[in-house]
C-alpha cells in the first residue's frame, strides 16, 4: 500500500443520537477465524439492507480488538486508495485460511515435540517474520488517525509495565500515540512465548519522541470491550463535541457487540486433553507453567481470566442499569483439543474452526452465569444469528 499519510482522511465522528454502537473482538490467535465467521454474517445482513458496498466501519462508532482481534479491527477500518475499508468482513476468514499455516508453521516429525520445547525455552516459538511482512504489506504507513472509524487496540509496555491503549480518541490529546497500524498490530499480537516483543519509536509533529517496548494486548485486556466503553465514556465526560450529552451511568446509550474467540470450558471443567489441576500444577516449575504437552498454561490462564472478568463486569453493570438488551456477548465455551489452541494451523483444524463459527450463529443467545462462569441460554433470547439481526434495527 502506498503511503496515505498526506491524504485528507477524517475519522467518522461518533453518533450524535441515542445509540453509540461498539464492536469488540477478543484475542485468540488462529481462533480469530470464529469471530471472522460472525463478522462476515453481520456485514452480509447490512448489505441486504443497504447494498453490497456496505461495510462494518460505516455502522460502528468504535471497533476495538486485541491481538488477533486488533489485526481484524485494523483490516476492517484501514482505508484503501478509494477511502473505503481495506477488507470486507467476508475476506477475513479466507485471509486466515491462506496465511495461518505460514504464520504458525507446524513442527513435524518424530522429535517435533522436543524441538518445539527447545524453541520455547530458547526464544519465541515463532520468529514472526512472515506475520510482520504480511502486516507491513497490507497496512503499510497508514496511521491510527486515518482509520475510517474510531479504533481502540490495547498493548502492554514491558519496560514501563503499563498498558498502552492505542485509541483514535487519544490522538487529539496525545499525538505521540498516532503510530502506524503496522506497528500497533505487530505489537498487540506479540504474545509472550509465541512471537517476539516489538520495539519502535514514534515522533509527533512537535518533535517529541517516545520509545515503545510492547507485547500482546492480551496481557492487559484480552477482551477489549470494557476498554472501548471507557474510551467513549471519557470523551463524553470531557464534553467532546462529537458526542451528544449523556446522563450519568446511562448505559442505555451503548450498543455493545462483543465477539469472543472461544475457550475450552465445558460442563464446569476443562477438556480432558487440556486438564489443568492444582494436583498437577503443584509440581510445576517455570518450564511447565510455560509449556505443558504443547500448551502454555500460564498464558491460557491470564487470557481466559482477562476476558471473563470483562464479560462478568459488563453483564453485571448492564443488568444493574436495566440495559442488558444493549449488550450482546457471543462466545463459544465448549472448545476442546486442537480447536482450543491458538496456533494449530492444520487444514483440518482451520476447517473445524470455520464450522465452530457457523454453529455458533445457530446457538441460543447466552449470558455468563456469575456463579459458574459458564454461558447459559437466555430465555426467549433466540439464536445468535437472530440477535445480530436485531442489533441492526437499533
């Protein structure tokens, strides 16, 4: 892509009316295929209403994503030469199917497990060269302020031990955060033990320079829905002229669609193929916490905990403020085996992930049980497919 920095792109202003629509996409590596299926369906429904040129960026005031979700958010909002989204939602799944085997090359042979263990112990599992090249090719020099709607993408700075939120809203007051989408996406997807951390510097128009030492946004917020809500809320509090005034704690103004990438929970326990238990973990040292039978227990724990805590918070707050109909969380908590992995890129597993996304559309709308942490169907809630259609009417 040619440099777009000098073209007069303008971020779409937030809604002036009653509803502020927010789209949020979790992290999860190759499991980004699952929300990719859901997004393709959602955009197809919008196209039935408004024509084939309709794109998700035209309808959401904010699109937020972490890690693989951050890459998807950027693909949906970065402008092409015609000032339209670089990717249609229907292109997301084919993008994963074509590139994942090169992003996550699978070890083969008799000593594959031993070789993988050595890689994890001596450096990241993947060198990231293909992923970085792919991101640079697609996003080029496009900067944060150039996205076609507002984006919010979390990362984590390991030098300052602080989350760095790359937000369209912050660019006005902190122009040093107006980095390229290339650097932002490489950073938010730099999962510890899987990909190398990402270092870059950025300079604003006043000549100020800042160093960034970043890793996967999942360290801070694997489910970025709450971060997106917070970014919008701050603008309203600060009386940004792009926002219609909002009453205190009026969550009825938000319409949040939060898409997960799936997890391995099932019937209150973990899949037998990935059963972590206190009995087993009590014997683990550093190596086992980072690598156990091809999986990374420590990363699994913080990623699942992060996304579930955000969903729990949103469920409680939206219900308490009688706005639960404005919060739609779609996730799959019955994945097992390779399906629950972030990097198994075999043709069979990717095909199964596509089917998991398609099946999820047909499943009933569910909400987290605050006691068990499991998703339970909502009475008379219909299917996820029907719920996404209902959202279009808002």
